[in-house]
């Protein structure tokens, strides 16, 4: 039997609903249950691929090639599972299906209405996701906050599921408790209103997760419980922590796992988060630092926004650093600075390693190429992810093969040396303005050559990694590059596409570029082999 737990936000967004959802999943999983998690985004966008990452955060790519919200990445990292497309829905996606069904006469000539047909489609997706994952528990995070016009139909779906099977559905409200600086006192009133708003959607929360700077004290728990028709024990403190991976442990300190099981009339379980606790202890205790420069075109967005746009890259670096028992220190360097002031490139020598993450467009590209040249010549361990691999190819073409005008056609369509070019099927997509969901997306095989850094890291011949790009390495240049000393260490066997390039071990301590996004498969307890080896090389520097 599958049980469903809805996680709904109150008062304001951005208080860690995704982490809370992932953490609830983690503690249930640690008690021996199969768990999966769903994210509902109330946007009209059909997927996150067309949303601006600076505004919305990273686009997380699933194995089956869906472009989803960064919370899906949180779920994958916490639960160590692969999540597929059915677990991500937006308003646009739900409506699209309903309209397509109507066009196909699947409603048998009936009048198709917003209610019940739209919530019914939401419910169908939730149940299918549970079935496909063979899940005992399905967590469903409803984006936004209660009272927003945008998520009413999703709350309606949740309410309908509760009516259908009252014993199998639970509701969490994740709410924020401000402490106005002039008062110094925590206020519960906004949450009382949020609960009332949820009540008016026909839903009574079973638990309130209290996000605040500090834990909620007993008198306030009491007060909130009385006003919201709840028991004191169902009000769970969720104070700020230094690290997101501490959250499941905090919840367990409140015995949340067994409280949930009890509500579902399931036997309490004692299994503990043993490995997870060991990881958190490493995170808290590592002292030695590894300094990594992340070079890209950054707006004056501030680090806060960058942290959201590159969350999987940041997490992958952290996982790898902890596996090497060091503390990761990341610095964001704006490549445009190197275009204006090349002398600044020298600052790169301060770092133990350099990463160029994925990206799109023209701005800052020349600066990135300069930074890659610096890392290659000055033997700074280098890891290029997607665009970081493509631009490393351009750099090698220009400065090691003498093709001065080499470029990716993403930047210059007319370049005489298109070492990175667009695939024929992608040209058609762009010409016909088919932008949404049309890149090379999802997991593809990659064959690794013996004796290479890549093969030694993975310790396997054939691997699978996730992609999100339109442009590719141009095979016309392969022979020249190899003659000039570049190693092609990974190739897609089906389409003969170059997936990994590297420099020989006797020429550079560690220089690897990958056409895919390894960061999507890194997990806290299972760091990605390439990130792990990159950090190892950085530590040697
Ligand atoms: N802009 C490049 C492409 O589309 C790289 C994309 C990326 O880094 N994800 O191929």
C-alpha cells in the first residue's frame, strides 16, 4: 500500500521546503521504507528548461532527460535514488495533458472542466509516480505558499486524495516564524493565518514544521497547537542549521519518523541514520581546506543567487572534498574581468583547482578561454563541465594546434575552424524555434579508453552520464588534436560523439573536460568519481 505525504508552504517561500521534503523522505527511508518524492511547480512553463536559472535556480536534468526544478536534485541527493519525469509537474504540463486527452476524445464526449479534470490528472501523476517507484511513501512538495491563486488546483487534488483514502494521506505545513529585531520575540501569528488559509482549502495539517532562527519554545508550541487544532507533539521545531545535511538528524531528534509512522498506524522502527550521522560529523570536523576557483560569466547577482544556480556543481565539489577529508572553499571568479584586465589571471595561481561549469551564450567566453589557458600552462588541476569542456577544446585548438580563429559556432557561426559545432538535428530545432526540451538531454553511454584519468577514476569501461547541450565536439578535428597531444578518453558508442577530453598525465597533473554534467549524479555518501579525483589532484598541488 502506498501512502502520500503532502508538504505545503506557509507565510513565505524560500524557507527550505525542498530540504524539509527530502529530509522527511530520508528518515522514512532510514526506517526501511521505499520512498520517492514529487515536485509540483505552479508555473505555466512545461518544464524548467525555459526558465532563467538566475531567477529560478538550477535546471536539474533527470536520467530520462527531463529539465526539472533544483528540488528534484535535492531529493536525488538525500534519497540516493534516480527520479524520473513523472515526478515533476507544472501547471503547464498538467493542462497540456488534459487538453491533448480532450483532443483525442479520451473524455468520451463529456464536458471537460477545470474541476475535477485538472486535479484528477494531478492525482493520476502522483499515483503513477508511486507505482513506478514501488514506493511505500510518496512525498509531494507543492511549490509556492498557501493562499496563492496558482496552487489552488494542486491543493484541491491533495484534498480529493485525502477524501478518497483518509488513512493514507498526511499533510505537513512548512511555515516561517519571524523574530522582529525590535521585539526579539518569535511570532506565531503569521503561521496561525497560514493554517487557517489551508483550512479554507479543506485541509487540516497533521504536522507544522517551524522554520525559524531558533527552536520554538514550549509555550509557543502550546499556543500554536491550540489555535491550529493540533497536539503539541505535532509542532516540530526546524531551526536554522549550518548545513542542510543536518536537517534529517534534527528531525529525528524530535522523533519525527516514528510520529509519522504512528499517524499511519504503522509500527515504530528504530533503524538509525548511521552513515548519515558519520557524514555530518565529517562535515563538522574537517579542518584542512581545499580552495577551488569556479570561473564563469557572473552578473552582479551576489553569491546567494549563484548558490542556487549552480547547486549541483557546488554539492558535487563538497561531496568530493568530504570524501577526501577536507573542507571545500569555493570562490566565484568572473571571467569578464580577465577580458578587461588579463594581468588578473595571475590570481588563479592561488587556487588548488579550477572548475568551469556549464553555460550558454557569448558573454565572458573569451575570459573563460584565457583562464583555461592559464590553468593548462600553469598546471592548475582543471575540471570543465559541458561548456567548460567545449571551451577547453577551443583553447587547445587555438594555442596548442595553431588554429588561431578556432571557436564554437555558438559564439561565431561563421568561424573558419568550428571545433565545436551544432548537430544537424539541432539546427532544425533552432530554425523552427523548437527550443523547449529539445537539447541533447538525459543519460547517454560513454565508453572509456584504457590508461586514461577518466577510466582510472570510474574503474569501469562503460558509464552513463546526463547531458544538456546543443553543441558537440567536431570530429573533423579529432586526428589533429590527438596528434597535438589531446587524449580523447570517452566516446559515445552509438553516435561516435566525443564525451571526455584530457591532457596526458606527464604533461599536466589533472586536466579533464566532460561534455556531460557529472554533478547531477553525485551523492553525499557516493561522491562522483571524477570530482573525487579532481579534488585529490587539487590537494596534491
Ligand atoms: N552552450 C553549450 C551547448 O549548448 C553548453 C551547454 C552547457 O554547458 N550545459 O552545447
